[in-house]
C-alpha cells in the first residue's frame, strides 16, 4: 500500500500497542489520544518518556489528539466556569508539544475540532434561517480562534490541524453545526493541512443519500448546508469527491469504518457489517490524488481491545488485494 498506516494509542498503552503493530506490519505513524486528566502535573514527565520512545523507534509521523471539551471551551470562549483553567490546560499542552517537537527535531501534529456541539433540542427548535445565521456567526468566531491558535504555534515545529466533524457527537448525541463539509473549513485553513476523518465524512454523505427515505432522522445543519438552491456541497457528493476537492490540504487521515449516521455508527473496525464505505475505491482515490498519504487506524474502544486494530489492518490489506 502506498498509504502509510499507523495506529492511535493513549499515554498508557503506546509501548505495548506499537510493539504489536510494528512487529507485524511496520509502524511509522502514531497518534496519541489525550484525556483531560492527562493535562496536569506529570504531563511533562510523561512526554519525556514519549520523546525517548519516538527517538528509539525512529517514528517519523507523530500526532496528538487534544481533548475536545477543553479546546471547544477556549476556542469559542464559552461562558464556562472552567474557561481560565481550560486556557491553562491548552497552553500546557501546546508548550509541551512545542518542546517535544523541538527536542526530537520533527513536526508534531496537534489534532483539534471546531465543529461546536450544540444540544439537539436547541438546534431542532430553530428555523433554518436562524440556524444559517448562527452558523455564520460561529464560522466567523471559528476563523478568529483558528488564527489565534495557529499564531500560538508559529515559529515552532508544532502543527495544529483541524479535523472534519461528524453529524453528531458520539458521546452525547449533540449535533455538530460546523465543519461537516470541507467547504466550511476551506477559507479558515487556507494552505494549512487538516485531518480527514473518513467515517465522519462518510456519515455526512450517507445522510443525504438516506434523506429520500421515510422516517429519516433530521440533521438540521446538514439540511442548511444545501441552502436555498438545494445543492449538496461538492465535498459531500462522495468520499472520492471529498478527497479530490481537499487533496492539497489533507495531511493526516483517520481511518475507520461506519455503518450509519448516528454517533454509535462511527469509528468501527474496517469491514464492519452494513458498512457505508467502499474502501477499495477510496484507497485507490487517496493513493492517486494525495502525494504521500499518512493515516492512522482510529477505532472506537481499541484502547480496551487491541484486536480491533489488528483485525482492521488485516481487512484493509485484504481489501487492497
Ligand atoms: Zn477522528
């Protein structure tokens, strides 16, 4: 496979998971998923260990996924009692990652979301004009906070990268209202790289495919994206269309399967029953359109069960032939 495939890990399991994956398939890309509780005392020490690990194993492509709530709180300056504490956590994260990147002398990616989660009830009670207006305001705010975040990393080897959003948040069933289509992010990211999450994009595409069906659930922000003309944004015509449109910006790929549009349908092992993704066609497109594609298997619950990762890699290799 031309696409370089690695794994997602956490600060507890990375040595074990890397060893198992690397022994069988080779592994030169790794993404650390951070929890809020990681961002406190002891974070520096943990990263020191990570530094030694990256160097010892010569891992060339490294990213850290930042905790969603902290980033959303700071980037949208929510009126939360935690805002000051969250700012501190974000600065600890960025300063530590900058130092790590400098120490190992290579780029470190910091993955973050700006999809902004809103309670379903709140969104459902809005008219489409109201939601379109709110999205406009939030997109403006997202641009300002994106620029601020990038400025905090400038001059270092740390590359913050935005990730595209799924229709709903997997944890709590809240709606996302931004960043489902590449068109939402295009202006904000300019020439910067971003993280394409395959199952997030697939779920948004599937929503429009299903929208003719009776009794379908409604995702207001995806309906609003069609605007008055009723046209689906180009990036959401198909996964191949998404990749082709965003190819110059795609610098990191989250790979997982999906079999529907709800939170529980995302992040599945490759080859999941009822899959909505044609991986053969997608991989071909990625390898044709993107210069040096790098992806990590981001499978839900894999931190509790390594076999979800191993089986996914086997499936991908089989699909690719
Ligand atoms: Zn992802």
